[in-house]
C-alpha cells in the first residue's frame, strides 16, 4: 500500500540495539577500570615513596644540613659572646653609648630597620614556601 514499514518490526533491529548496548557496557567497564587504577595510583603513598626515594633523601639531607649548620653557628656565637674579652668589649661599647647619649639610657627606642627586616624575611619565607608547594604538587599528585 505504499506505506513505510515500522522500525520495530524489522527483525535485525533488536540485535543491533543489543550490540550497541554491549559496546556501551564494555566501554563503561574500561572507563571504570581506568578510574580505579588511577585512584590506586594517587593513593599509593608507599609507591610514591619508592619512586621518589632519591629526591626525598636529598630533601632530608638538605634539611639536616641546614638544621645542623644553624645549631653549630648558634653554639659558636654563644661561646664567643661568653668570652671575657667579648663581654668587656660590649660593656665598653655600652658605656660609651651611655656617655654620648644619656637621654636614651633605659628608654626603649623602636628600631624600624629590624621591623622592616623581619617583615621582608617573613614575606620571603612565605613566598618560598608557596613556590615549593606549587612545584611539589605535580610530583606528589601526578594526576594534576
């Protein structure tokens, strides 16, 4: 009668749909497996430590050297300042300052240079910490 056939009455149509559904399911299974593998890779801190043992050793060594150096310098400075000759020199300097400016004796005076230096060091330390964390983020979290 010249009318078109109904698509649902086509005998091949259900098989085609089944194949498409199976293909979609297979693709979803592959995607889920890949997501699971990546999740394991991101959360595997033991594996991260194993892959980056050299870098972490260098960082630990650097920190140990810095802490040791700071401690040695502090102890050395403390011993030098404790010597009688150094104490006498500081006392002489204090007496000369007292004689030159008696109005300043026992009056605290604000030291702008120290405040500015502390602010600059604090800003530099914050900037350094931020830069270091931004550089380490791709190493720690490789997916980013």
